[in-house]
C-alpha cells in the first residue's frame, strides 16, 4: 500500500489550524502561569464559561460568535481583575499560594463546571454562524472556515499582545514584574496593580478562546478538563512566559495531535499532550524557547 | 499518646463502629458507610503528601481508578480474594506515584500539581482504549451475595465495609506514625521551607518520593474493592472529578497539619454528601463541596482543627 501522502498533508494542515486555536487557549496561561507565576488551573473553566455566554447571546440575538467574544473582552477583564484581587488578599499576601492558592483555583474550576451542569445540563451546545459549514479547497487540501477564522484571529491576538508587552509602559512593567517584583516597586510602579492588569488580560483572552471553542466544536461543561493538560503542556513546551514559544508549542502539539488522530484514531489524542508534557519536564524543563 | 496505644484505641473505635452497624442491621447503612470510609482513606492519603509535604495532588481519581482497574483486570484473568487485590492495587498505584514524582518533583512544586492533573486524563484515555478491561463500555463485576469469613456466611456488602474499615484504620495509623517520626519532621521541613531544608541536609527529593509513593499506594488500595462495590465499572465513574475534589476538600476543610483533620473532614463532608445525594441531587452536593472548599481556603486556612485551636488559645490567654 502506498503511504497516504495526501492524508498526511491534510493532517498537518489541520494540525496547524488546530494549533492556531490552541494559541488562543494557551496565551492566557502563558501570561498568568508563565509571567505572574499564578498557577491558574481554572483557566479552561473560564474558557468554557465564555463559550456558554457566547452560546446564549448567539442563540437569542443571532450575533456573530467572534463578535460576541470581542464584546466580552472587557467583562472578562474585570472578572479576572476581581479574581486576582481575591487571590492576592487571601493567598499571595499571606504567602500561602503554593497549597491553598492551588486548591482555590481547583475549587473555582469545579464550581464553574458543576454550576454550568446545573443550569444547562450535560447536553452539547453549539453556536451558529454562516462560516461554520463551508471550507476553502486547494487541490486536495481542505481549509474549513470554522478552523481558519479562529487560527487567523488567534495569531492577530498574539501579535497584538507581543507588541503590547514590548512597546507600552504597562506591558513592559508586566514583563518586569515576572522578573523582579521588588525592583519594580523601587521604580515606583505598584506590582500588585500591574499583576492585576496582567491577570485581567489573561482572563480576557479566555472570552475569545471560548468563542472559538464553541465555533470549532459543540461544547458541554466538562470539555474544559481536556484542555488543562494541553494548555500546560503547550506552555511548558514553548518555554514559560514566552509568547513566541507559545506559538511554537501550540503548533507542534496541534500537528502531532492531528496526525495521531488521523492515523491512530481520535480517542488517543488526549494522551499526546501528556506525553509531551512529561518528556519536556524530564528532558528540558525550561521549554524550547525558554530562558 | 504512644503509637501502640493509638493503634489499640483506633481498633477499639473501629470495633465500636462495627458493633453499631450490627445493632442497626440496615443494609443501606453499609453502602453509605463504605463510601464515607473510602473518603476517609482518600483524604488521609492525600494529606500525607499534600498536608505534610505541601505538594498538591490533583490526580487522586487517577490513583483510585488504577486500583479499581487492577481489580477488574484480575477479575477477568485470575480471581483472587479482595485483600490481595488491595495489596496489588496499592503496589501498582504506588509505583505510578513514584514514577510521576521522579519526573516532576525535582522541579518547581506547581509542575507536580499540573502533571497529576494531566495524569488523570491520560490514564482515562488508556483505559478507554483498552478493550480487555471493558474500554469505554465499562466492565461488569458480579459479586456473590454472601461470603464465608472464618466459617461464617456474611453478606458481601458487610464484608466490603469491614475491609474498608480496616483500611481506614491502617491509613490513619500510618498517617499518625509518620507525623510523629523522623520522616514526618522531614516532611514538615519541606512544607515550611524546602530551600532551607535542602541546605540543612534533608534529602528532600527522597522524602518527597516516599510521600508520593505511600499516598498513591493508599489511594490505589482504596480503589481496589470499588468494582465489587459498584458492580459495574466504567471509566467516567472511576475517574470522576468527585474523587479528586473530595480528596482535596476534606483535608482542607478538616485541617491539613494533623491526622485528625482529614478524618473529621471526610466524616463530615462524606456524611453531608450521602444525605444530600438522597434528599437533593448529586450535582448539588458536589457544588456544596466546591463552595465549601473555596470558602475554607479563604476564610479558615487551617480548617476546622485550626478554628478550634484558635478558640482554645484565645481562652488560655484570657
């Protein structure tokens, strides 16, 4: 039998598109875990929350899911800032973030998931938009719009964030707080305020990621759990706190998962992320593009 | 209290519990009691690593399910009595815990937590794809109605209850022995300041690996009789998030620094959940656990035990 080269190329391209979506999912963790050292394991729960809000608005008013995601950015920013304030007062200030801070986020993850189950049940929900069905076709390569659009917007989002972190004062301050909080305080910038802004941004990205998720696949409350392993694998693989690293990690995981799903069946795909995570932790804990 | 005295006291307490159940003679009590005792074991096991060393394990469900699926495997190949299954399940989970710990415990603490979270997802994927133990369809484990123990025929559920009671006593005694030993003091130094402990010559990695192995093994042992209890095991019930969240919430709510915290937390939350499942719904009782967990870590970081200690200290000062 010939090696199915067309299938392989399609799998790789589908993987790159999937990787683009993973960028949006992971970039929030790259900021909170990579830069602020806050192990926000509840991030996927915020993404699912975003998906459900998009679903509600989309199914009642018929507004485009991506547009809803963008409109929700400020709402999620405020939510993130509020969560950080609670986290700071309850754990960081008392120096208990290692054990109790983790338990706190785990509790939030759990409450969100069970809360959504209580309100919406475990049925799959999906959004509607004109671009969810059709696909671009070049020769034998399929580019479904529902994958292409999230991928392109994710890349734009990442580019915007990269500019923000390297050009603006607050962006640079966020990078500074990840390196030396005390030095930043000596420069007369309030590290807590900077971290609050950064965490707000990190949760805001979850709104957009949630909109993409509900475009790409039907969503039910426990879907978020599958993403926990993925986001941290990507984040660690790329190198903590490095946005270009996030792109590399996300694309790599997307391609490998897509190839695995194509040739061995989709039920094996979740194991890939974990394999990556363990291998990275064992051989290069600093990640591919890490310092 | 000396450890030997403590052992005797715990056995007497267990016998009292047993006598009480005999007096009531209601089968439901054994079903509910089994679950509560199972949580006592899980909470105590979690606390050996989480409470004593300060390393968070989110994968309790994975270790529990490993034990349960080891039993299913042996049920299909060569049937052996449950006490031996518990031993084997403990060994399997202990080894997995050791391996996980070896890969991740040399790094920052949060990596271990993340890896345990991912472990649950991956093990579930493996089980779903492994047809021999039922795959995603699940596996039936038919248990006999009665079993001969010491020449007496007792109902099977009572037998399972008895085993879990013994395991709970064993887990609590282990936790208390560790707490008072050199090992326990070593664990405490890791929790309080790992860098300083390392500098003072405490072999931190070795101690952390010991804690992970013991903790994982106890969780596996708690999972081993589970297929016989439930009768039908499927991946989503064995890997349920409820185990992971309860194993964390119970010690956190009871208090993490001593053996009694997880015990109080497990008895309290376990009983509340049994009541809530019957009277309200099982989704609501999980919500209660989640809300209590968040409330306690924010308001009472040292749990119920911490609250009582605070009260006592305030009284002394007056």
